[in-house]
C-alpha cells in the first residue's frame, strides 16, 4: 500500500511525485480556499460562543485534506460529507450564508444548490457511507462517468456501515472514492484504541479495494491521490486515508483538554497545512505579507457579508405545519388557521 507525501513541512516538494498538470496558480487557489475555510471556521466558532450558532464541529488543521480533495473533483462528481466538510462545501460553490444558516439550526441551510453536487451535512457517525455507496451504484447502473466521493472520520471506520459500504463497493466495482479523514481522535477515543490495524486505509484490502495513505496536511499530495482515484473510478473504488490532526475540539460541546495533552497538540503545530503551503508559495515568490493581509481583509469582508445575510434571514413559519406530515391532519389544520389569524404570533394571540 502506498504512503504518499509530495509537499513536506518545509514547503519542499518531491518532484518525482508532483501531479501532472498542476500549476502554481492552482496551488495558490488552494491556499486561498484553505485560508478562507479557516477564517470561516473561526467565525462560526465565535458565533457559537456568542449564542448565534448551534453546536459546531470545527475543522482547524484539516484544511489540506478537504481543499485538496475538493479541488481534485470534476464538475459533475458528487460528494457525500459528514459534519465537518466545511472546506469542501466552500470550494464546491456553496453560498456561505447557507452554511451559516445550517449552523444556526435552520434546515433551509441543507437546501444544497444543484451546482454544488453535494449532499447535506450528516451527523450520525458513518451513516452517510451507505448513501454514498448507493449513489455510486446508481452512477454505475446509468453508465455515467460520475465519481462519488464519500467522507468518513477515523471513528467512522469502526462502524458497520463503513464495512458494509466497502464490501458492496468492492464486489460491484463501484465508482466510489472513500476518504478517511483520520484526525487521530473520535471525540475522546484516540486512534490507537479504535483499531489494531497498522493503517485505516488497509481496511479496504479485504474488500478487494485499492488503498492509499497520504499525508493529510499536504494539499498537493491529497490532490494527487484523489485525482488519480477519480480518474480510475470507472474501474472500481479506492480507499484513501488522509492522516491529519484535529487541532481544535470535536465539537463545541466537547473539552479536549480532558483527554489529550497540550504536548501532543503542540507536536502537530509544525505540520500545519496552511503554513506548509505558504512556505512553498513564498519560495516561488507568490506569497508576501502584503498579499496575506489583502487576502485576509477580502475574506473577512465576504464572511461578514454572509453573516449579515444569514442573520437577516427569517424562516417561513408555515414550514412547521407543512413539513411534518404527508398531509395536514384536522387538529393541525385548526392550529394552522389560528396561527394565520394571529399573523403567526407576530400580533397579539387571543387567549
């Protein structure tokens, strides 16, 4: 099984592994998206702490895995996320205000525009994998050239849904690329206690699936292996383990200081995916402090405008009546009529 690293911590590349057709302009674009994803992550975390968003799962430290894989997708490829693929959504064209609406607790944030070619955030662990497998089966049945990219965390690889997906995908040679976002922790459960397997990627071997492990903090390496897996998807599935690290908490309902040491977190800081890409771009004279300051200012403005849109948005109160049952029962119709008569509680409600 291959273990790939193209861009190391110092910003140097292995020329023998450098992806064909990848130019510095695209790497600069990946850097911009990684930075935007981190800025949005920080903003939503801040909003949650102010009571302006619901429980949130940060992606700090995992930007290369998400942006590298999303950049490798073709226009018609489909992705199936879990609950942490904010960077993938961004690069695939999801309006930021919709991402914010979801994390404010509104289901309308899950109304994914068709151009994004993705499915809504999925929180139950690994339950998205059979969905991804089914979508891939449909693509094979239709004889389309579409690949399906399914994301799962390291903890999700211990679930039955994961194994059943791989078994079916391998048996039917489905165009499914499974990306294991191995961030070393499944809430408070460390990788070492989740599985005795030397790698998580090798879990695909018994299913007859090609397996690859890549440095998940190397955006070029991730791009390379996902691009190759998508190109070969017509011949069957691939499992890719992206080895990265969750620098923040599992979610805002979690306190990682209770179960992991600061020394462990500090040991991963030099491997930061954005710093690594910055060193590469700096060596190519494509990055400067002025460039960084201007980029951050522009991105902050875009995010602030999206926050304003999301917070100005008002839900349609009819939805709590119209989207509960397949038809409206009489008892609910009575409540609906009363709500309409009272302007959906905006005026005085009669006793």
